C-alpha cells in the first residue's frame, strides 16, 4: 500500500539532486554511436532530469515501467549513482520513457500528468511505480489510481490523463518511435553515457567503471 508519507519521502529523495541543478551489460562501439545532436534532442514533452546542467557526464536512460530489469536498476543501482555522482554535480541524469506495453504507457502518462514540468515530482512518481511494479502488472487500473490519488489527483483527473486526453500518450509514443528508429533503442533499460549506447541492466561497479574515466578526461 502506498501512503502519502511514502510519496513525500520519495519526492524528498528525488529533490536532493535538483538543488545542484532482460540482457547482459553491453557497450555499443563508438563506430555505431549516434550523432550527439540526435541523442541530445529533447523529448517531445520535455526531458526529465536530475543533476547539474554543467555536469561533465550525462546519462540518458530509456526505460519501461513494466520492465523488471528497469525496476531492478531503479531499486539497486540508481540510488548509488545518485548519491555518488548526481548529488555531487558529476552526472546529469535524464529519464526517457520507452513503454513496452499499454500498462507502461498509462503509468508513464500518469507520471507526466502529475509532475507536469517538475522533475523532482516525476522521479518520485516513477520510483513509486517501479516499487509497485508487481501490482502494476497484475492490477494496473487499481495501482495507477492509487498512485495518482496519493499524488493529489482525483479519479476524474487520472481518467482524463490515461484514458481521455491522449496528448501525453502521443508525445511518449512519438519519442519511443524516434528512439527506436533513429537511436536504435530496441530494449530496456538502455543508456547513453556521454553519447555511447549501453544496453542492459548492470551493477553500480560497472557504471562506475564507465563514469570515472570520463571524469578524468
């Protein structure tokens, strides 16, 4: 059960960084890298980011709310990346939606509607949704309604967001298509670390091995 205290705690967790601004680990070679401008192109709805805009390293994650590997990254790896690199101004972290199914699309739409332009609130909502992934996959409607209400939305507002007004969903799907066709994203989670494509769930130590050399260069 999600309580308002749980939501507020998650929001506070995500907000700290804003003060300063299904497969093995696989690094895609530089020869296959996309153009920097193509990768940096903001999403249709605007990028949700934590960390300093001047950070020397930028990590972009493409994830689906129903992807178990994405949830594992969120729970086990992201907190360490946040405390070690994002909170210290070394990494700017951008999250982009890549829904693999209708449930993931609805959950992503809810996060966008609740957060609007507030990245802190957005990261809090997706953190809660990832933590509730088992419920999301078995009781999608009830879970989305529960999370939305804890975030202050009425049932009518939630319905409008995920069922009636399709503007947000269309934006998310347009970005998914761009990521797939232009950036060659075909699985989640996928990451760009200063422009290099990395696919798959991995450990904090693996991320550290990728990030630290970039901080020294």
